[in-house]
C-alpha cells in the first residue's frame, strides 16, 4: 500500500430512535475510513467514477473518504495498477 494512504478501522454503535408505525428508510453500509493525500484521493475518485461509483460511500473532505468494506481490497489493487 502506498505510504500516502492510511486506513482507519472503527466500529460504531448507532442508537436509533424507535420508529413504531413508521416506514424504516435507513440503510446501513459498512465502510472503511481512508486518509490519503489529495492527489491520491483524486485518483480514488477517478477509479470510482470509471467503475460505476461502486467504491466510495462518502467523500468527506480533502484527505478523507469512506469506502465500502466489501470493495476495499479491489480498490487497493486497482490503485496499485495505476501508473502515474
């Protein structure tokens, strides 16, 4: 893995209010918070766009992006294949 990327794993318990009688429209997706340089983040965004937006859950700021856990290894291998 390039030195510019730092992967942070954190488990969070989400307490939601009871929604009795209401439709539950909440979708929870497990993700990995990736900290990287803005240049690497731009490459990640390009890979995500070229592959049908299937990797990134949320673009947080200039140095952080939330990636789907199930797609993390695939994204890492695609990033290794990128020639700069």
